[in-house]
């Protein structure tokens, strides 16, 4: 993308405080949902809470079970932010987080139009140009924030057969040769 690396990881608390003030933040608590059922998710929420509080935000960390989080994230009156993990998509037009139906409901007509154009376009260069435009808008909106990467290691022994390269282990259509 044409987004400079200096845009990320600035570690500038004074700038963050200034931007919060410019945005009109008045110290109201931010309801941040997380779950301890996914250890990485809970630990990330603790770090996010600490960093947000260091720049002057008040964070009400709501630790719930995963089923409750999934249910409540569909009701915008129940939270302000939540942590989740999303697998990689080969095509950004298929990403659930860019759908108006995904919790957060970015619902930007300009982005939707660009993604629709991408779906109909067959030229990589043209699709990529459309994605770059959509990406600029999404960055400006802050609809989704990528905080990091999680990698898992899946090992299959030589007699194992079936799907390989899975992002998460699943065991249908997998077997051991004799």
C-alpha cells in the first residue's frame, strides 16, 4: 500500500492525547470486551487497556465467556470495542470484517462500491488499484485495527493424509495410512 511505515507504531503518547482531544473524547469509559477462553485475546486486551489508559482513556474491561462475546458483539449498545482473530483471506472482497453485517458495521458506501467493482474486475492491476483506494478509506475510518499476527504450527507425521497447510487444526477428511 502507499501508506508510509511511519504511520504505524509511533509510540507518541502526546500525539495520541492530542488526537483524542481533537476527536472530542471527554473521558467516558470505553467498554472493551474480551474473553479468557483465548489466552492471547485476553492478554492482548490487558495490554490494549494499559496503553489506552496511558493516553487518558478510561477502559471498562469486560471479561466474558466466548459465547457471550460472540452474542454481545452483535449489539452495538453492549460494547465499544472487542478483540478477535480473523484468518487471512485470499481476496479482500471476501473478508468478513469489510461486510456491513460484521460487528463494527463500517457500512461505507464508497468502500462497498470499490469492493463491488473489484468483484467484477478480472485484471489484477485494476483490482489492486481499486483495493488501494478502498484501503485508504478503511485506514481513515479505523473500522478495523490490525494489532499483530498470530502464527500456529501444525505438524503431520508421514502416514497422515488429507488436508495440509491448515490455518487451524481440523480433522475431517484426515486419516493415517497403514
